[in-house]
C-alpha cells in the first residue's frame, strides 16, 4: 500500500506557523517531519506567493499568516482553511 499525505508539506508548514509563529525553520521542519532545508524552501515559497510575512527580530525570523489570501486552485481564503484544520 502506498504512503501519502492528505495535506501537502506546504499546508503542514502553514498550519505549523499558524500554531506558533515564533518557531525557527528547524523547529517547523521537525514538527512537519521534513528537513530544515526543505522547511526553509517551503517558507520561501509561501512568502513569495503572499501566504506569510517574515519579520527579522534580532537574529530570528518571525512568521505571520496573511489570512485573506486565496488558496491556490480554490475559492477559499487561507484563514478559513486554518479554522477548519484547527
């Protein structure tokens, strides 16, 4: 039987950021079960597409969700999806 995930790693990273916006890329990766490098790439993807904002605080990055951005290929906003998943 094949292994698959109902939610993509991008969705899982977004949900992890929504739960605790003070986590590092390494901590996000650990929570999702991916490497720090993969988590960082996904964070860059989410930021480039306007799903999150990144703010530098000291030597750490802080991430915040932009809740009203439409989900790709859906007529639903990110905030609505996160409410469903929480």
